[in-house]
C-alpha cells in the first residue's frame, strides 16, 4: 500500500513495467531516485527519505542490495 507505514512497489512492481529482465535493478534505482527527489508524480510517497532495492541475478548466483538516502 502506498500510504502504509512501509510502502512497497510504488511504481507497481516489475509486472507493471513489462518485467524488463536485464534492466530490473536500474529500474528499481530510478524509482528510488524519483521518490527521494520528490519527483514521482501521482505515486509520490509523502515522506520518502530512505529507499531500499534488492535484486538477484541468474538463479540466485548473485545478489545486490542498495540503500539510498535523500539529501537534505
């Protein structure tokens, strides 16, 4: 839920983007960047200050987590 205490997938998630397999990670970072810059239009979270993106590659052979924080 966009208005919950811990919003998840404000962009609608991978299915809403056509599941861009090779570009999944960068899509997550772009969404976080829009949220943290308060530049996400109608899906903007009102108090976005910190964002987390997690992604796995292949059959789980590689994984990455990004934690981004808005500059004040």
